């Protein structure tokens, strides 16, 4: 394993453990992406955001649809393993070549509960802004994944 050139750019990792099947959690993350994603606070166009759409397949895009403007690409899916894993490039509103990378895995722990692990890395691809960008995403994912997605899973189960 190659050591990181800048240990401050280590991947961000979050984990949720929920009483849900991995397949259902995967579907909630992917098919429900636009339902749980907080567009009012975490979109490019804020109040003009019509929807965030995730195209469910390898090569599928994650796109922000904006009222009266062109769509804004956020990333492209390169791993699609239903019930197990999704991974994609991430560049919301940036040049697609300056991407970071998100990998989300779904599995069961020894107690039969679903463990959902999100890892956000490849910070070196964004150059000098990487430390500040990473710091912003640290709190961003805590809210978006740790609160919004977790709450969506809880309410979807009712």
C-alpha cells in the first residue's frame, strides 16, 4: 500500500447501522436519492433546484435539474452492485476532471443489522483547494448522510 502524500487528505468515512435489509438500504440510497437529499441546503441552485436525479446504472449520472437553466452534472456511477455497493465520481458544479470519489457499501453485521459505509476520497484530484473542500465535506456528510439519509431510512420503514 502506498502511503498518502498528505495524511490530512485521508478519505472521509461515515457508517450507519440500521435495522433494514441491505437491498432496501441500497434502493433507498439510489432510487430515493432525490427524496432524501436536502436540496434546500445542499444543492448548487438552492431554491431553483427542481430535483436531484441518480440514473441507476454503471455510466449513469447524478444530475441537478434547475428551473430555467441547464442541468448541473454532479458525478458518474462507475460501480453498481445492487444491494452491495455503489461508487461514483463527485464533482457537483465543477469540471468533471476535478472529481473526488464516493464509495458506499451495504452489508450485514453479526447481529443481522445493515451496515452502510460511505467513503469520500480522491481529494488529491482537486488540487490546492483539497484541504478546505475536505473540511467542508466532513460536516456536510455528517448532516446529509448521518442525518438526512438515516432519517429517510427510519421514516421509509414505517
